[in-house]
C-alpha cells in the first residue's frame, strides 16, 4: 500500500481539527504542527483556507449527488423517486454526522464577509454538482417547477439531518429516532 500524499494528510488533519475544535480551531499553523512540517508546506498545497475547505467539501458534495442519483435511477414513479431520494440522502449524512456538519455548517460560519458577491471558483465547481443532484430528481417529478421542488425536497432532508445532528451534538436525543423521522418525511413528501 502506498503512503498518503502530503495533500491527503493535510485534508485528514483538517477534518480531524474541524471535527474536534470546529472552524475556529482550523488554522494553517495547527495543521502544520500536526503534520510536522512548516506552514509553508501546507500553503503550498492549499494557498487559502477557502481552497482547503473546497478540497474537503467538493468531493463530499459529489459523493452525496452520486448516492442520490443512483438511488433514484430505477424509480418508476414520482413517489418512488422521492422516497428513494429522501432515504439515500438521509442515510448518506446520518452515517457520518461530522462530515454533514463540515459540509453544510462549516461553510456558513467561515463565510467571508464581502460587500458584493465576488467571483468564487468554489461556487463555480458547486453548480454542476447541484445541477446534477436537482436535475436528476426533477426528471422524476411531475410538478409545475420540478427543479424547485427537488431543491425543497433536498432541503427538507437536510433539515431532518440537522435536527438529528443537533440532538447528537447536545447529547439530547430526539423524541423520535432518525429512522422514524426519515420515514415520516419520505411518506409526507411522496404524497
């Protein structure tokens, strides 16, 4: 088995720091210390924090889209597609709540403040993935605006995962288990 590349080690360290210390704990100095190399060695691979977060986020987003697309591929009705989509996306995130938090919460709290929307290459990379995610589900829906409905369905799934994640983070279990909540959402959205 080959040794992991420095860039892969950096990403693994960044994931661990984010999971343990949150976004405020993530710094190039902290990564360099854990890596046992200079800060410049980290900056060589990821010149900005945004580049580092994108290197973490984009593969996860692509994996989420692939899981969702595969789940609905064989659906023969809108209801079947919705149920398969909800269950697949929920399972993907519930399987790794740390990854979910890094995907959907960390970018919100590390967002840079800019007066106007500046061009962002990360956003340019996200759009094709979300186009696939929403387009694949929209193709199975019978709605006046199927893409908007697909986005709303995805958002609803993320909302359930968010509540489960919040309960987990606070060590305060929800009254209903994750499976029950996912089944209730799938059932409601499929009608």
